[in-house]
C-alpha cells in the first residue's frame, strides 16, 4: 500500500519560476498514490502552461473559480480534498494569505482551507532579498501557527524551491495514520570509521540506507526522530559521528533526553585500533592490534532496562534457522536479522527476518522493509 493511497491533494501553483519544479512534485505525489488537482494563479500561467499540469495530474486544471465553487467542493468543511499544498509559494501569495485576502484561485483555496481546518503546506520560493524583507518575515511568522512550511534552500542569492523529497515527506507525515505520534525515536545508521592513521581507516560496507529509510518512515508516521550517523537526511534531527566510540557517546547523551524507542541499525565496528599519529609509510610491514569495541546494544540495555530496543543482526553463510536462533538469543524487544553473504550491505534491497515472539520474513527494497519494521514495532508496542 502506498503512503498516500486514497488521499486527494490540491496543489496551488503561483507565479514563481520555481513552478517548473511543480510537475516533478505532482508526479511524486501520484506515485505515492495521491489523487492530485492543480489550482493556479494568473501569474503561474505565464510560467507554466496548464497542459503540463493537466498531464501531470491527469485532471482538469482549475485556473478560475466557477459556479461549481471548486474551493468549497475541495477544501470546505465537507470538501473532498485532504490537504492544500502551495508549491511554489511567492511572497505575494504569502502576504495575501497572511491577511485573509482571496483574489486568486490559490488564495481563495487557502482562505477556505484554513477556515475549515484542513492542513495547508506552503513551499516558499523567491529571491533571497525578498525572503529577507522584514515584512515577509513577519508574514511568515504570522502564518506559522496556521500552516506548515517546507523551508527553501538558500543558495546563489535565492531562496530556492525545497527538495521534492522533503516536500513529499512533509505531506506524508501530515496525512499519515500517525501511529507513532508523540513517540521519540533514536536511530543509529550506517558505518562507523576507525582511524588507522591520518589517511587509512577500518570500516564496514554499510551504506546506511536501511537506517535512513527507517528514520523517514518513523517521521512519516508522526514520531520525533533523531538519527546518529555519518551522512545527511531531510527533516529528521541528526547527530554526526565517525567512530564507534563517538556513536556510543552520542547515543548515551541523547538517551538522557528521554526516548521511547532505540533502533540500533548501524553497522558499528566490532574492532578499533590505536591510531598512528603519522601516516604509516607505504611498503612498511605493520602489525595492527585489533581491540574489541563494547556492544552498544548491551550498554543501552543495561543502562535503560525499560527502553524499547530494536537491534540488527547480520551474519554470513548461515541457514535461516541458525540466523533466527541467533536473533532469539539477543535480549531486546525485536531483532531484524539477515544474511549479508550476497546482499544487504551496500545494496538497495535485502531479505530480512523480523524476530520477536513471532518470525516474519520480508524481501524487497529498503523503503518497503522499513515500513515492515516500523509496523512490527508498532504492533509489538501496542501488545505490551
């Protein structure tokens, strides 16, 4: 099931050159299962032809309001739409909506949606000098409690259209089942790096894809998510670390703030070495003494015995029965086990076993597996 199946989204398009990105955004919303209608301002039609929007949405474009009172039919108290997304949103439209002005199809839709309590998302896009104007900032502040913003990327003297994936994530979160609302989740992800000398490192093949997808799925479903890793993500709180020791320190520091769930998805180094201050000369024989790294899951379980903990167990050249037995021996609430002999580490897909009181096997891309992992966590938490 796609995350936006059964949802109807009205996309308001205003007169920013960033409107050329809106077709891509609409296609992503439709791939997630949404039904989409486009509503335009007159200025938007000087930038983007309505045929483009009709092709993207596969629905007629609303460029004027008629006797069918489209704004009420979609966004009134009994309207059929679930959300209004204004992308891009110009300074002009922001100012009008902030003061209840409805002189274009988009602003009328916004006033109607806000009056009926339907969620409104704005994606500002304009020149940086406009975005920095004190009254524009005041209008954004005024709208802060009424609408949800996906903030622009500031570069090249412009407040640019946000990444499409970030916009879609925001919409998914607002329209999700919200079964992790008010939950705080801490996730580790990816590989750690152990320095041998200033140039060389010991690490694992983990790409961090699984951890990131779990973070996004938890975010979609309403959680307050923090991820500890050596990468970057959208919208989710993040703590950047490199070594296993840094990851352990960061996790323990974060857990002091209070979390409901800890998901240890990182491929943390099992070994570290004493770092050489200078580069080891090429051709020089060198014996490295590997030192065991304490298991982070064990440390967390001992310190927080009542915390809901999920960990991952990766093995190679093992049978499913052996893998499951190994997973069952780990004293946590839920274990995700997989054999990484041929895939899993650094690949886009995987085969996993989710092991708690039951065993479930899943195979597919890591976004799909993240959904199944979060489903299992929610089910287990609701049963206890």
